[in-house]
């Protein structure tokens, strides 16, 4: 494939600013550690022009190259923490759990797995409370209830 027909990611201005900030952070980390571009180039196998593109936050540089530079700086684990605490994803999951209407059989099976006493099919408010408690336990969130010594929410 020729260079003129190479596909490139579409990067919007807001995203470009994030990449530029990443490049600036990498440049500052190099300065703080007194590591030169030459040293990084030798340790990563990347060219100096590629390193300059990384420092500018260019979107054309592969994430693998960014990772190699971060590894040399001892910051590779930081990349693994990206999206680790997906707050929006958890909220969307909670909404889906609240709005989904499991069948009585699914509810009873879930309750049985937890070793909880059975909830009568006609008592939907108790079922909803139990499902909410199960969702909180799965997400590790004790919810609004008080937590016991073991960190698990106590019954309301």
C-alpha cells in the first residue's frame, strides 16, 4: 500500500489535545529523568523523528511506539490503568440491571446460587430489593445501606 493511500485514524480536535498532553507528559518525564532522545532511541529502537512525533502527540504514531517509550521511562503500567475505573460503563450496567425484568426462574436460580431464602413470585418489591442487593454485591458497591465488618451491605 502506498503512503498516499494509507488509512489513518480520524482524530477530532478534543482528542488531539489529549494526545498532545500525553506527548508533553512524556517529554517532561524524560526531562525529569534526564533521559535524552538519543538514549530513548537506543533503548526503544525508534528513530529520533518518531520520538519527536511522540513528544508532539502525533496521532500517526502507533500506540505500540508510545508504549515502548513509556516502558523505558518506567511508566508502562500507567497505560494499563486507562479505563480501569469505567464509571459510565458501570452506571449503564446498573441501569440495565434495574430495567431488565428477569423471569421468575432466573431470579430463583440467582437467589439459589447466593443461598438466599426464596422470594414469592407475587412480591415484586422484595424481588427488586433483592436484585438491587445482588447487583451491588457483584459490583462491590455496598450501596446506601450500612456496611458490616466484612464490608458487605447489611439488610435494610
